[in-house]
């Protein structure tokens, strides 16, 4: 009973996270297009105080690169939250070790890894911009996503093994 309540609360929390990340992605996209095509001062407050005006003033190409990485990583985070929601929809506490759950958790680990890789590329891109004297205060979160991907992958392996053991037990019965 208590576990079901916790699962429902976590499902609601991930829905909120997913919606928030979708809103953030949309806001970044709108700000990006407004800055490029309508008013270049839009780079001053890209999203919740994020100031990319120095980069835009230095080079529009650099601004496009940084903004594209921000949008891509935020969209990827939203998709990862969606995968977690999907997991909650398919997860059955009475029969937790099934092929669909194991596959979804593996997919989540691979996607978290890809977010980490994109964040590493973005971090290196940002470092190359900063070497030219431009201030860039963005934490891309590469290390956190790589660590997260490793943990999820271990959980995925446990679930795969659980599916194998459960299948063997069903065959012996």
C-alpha cells in the first residue's frame, strides 16, 4: 500500500519535471529565434537570467552553437523524463522483472549516456569560447549524467538478470 502511494507521488513528480523541461525547451527555442530574427537584445535574458549577450555580440555563430547545445540538452533531458514516465506506466510491482521494463531501463541508460556525451562536447565548445576571453557561466552537467548513466546501466543489468531468473523459474514450475 505504502509503495503504491510512493510510486504515484513519484509519477506525479516526474510529470511535473517533464512539463517543466518541455516549457524550458520551448522558452529557449523562442528566445533563440527572437534573438536571431527579431531583437538581438533577447540574448541578454535568454531564460531565467541566462545572459548570452556577450557571446552574441562577439559572434553570432558562437551564440548559435551555445544556444543549440542548450536547447538540445534540455530537450534530451525532457525526453529522459518522458522515458521515466513511460517506465512508471509499464512498471508492475507484482511482476517487476519483465522484458519491457528491462528494455526501457536499458534505453534510459543509453540516453543518459548520450546526454553526458553531448554535454561533454558542449563543455569543450564552451571552453574554446572562453579561451577567447568571453565569459560563459553554464554548467553543462556532463559528469552528473555520465554517473547517472552508469547507475542506470547497472540497474538495467540487474533487471535483465531478474528477467532471466524469472523466466527460468516459470519454466521449472
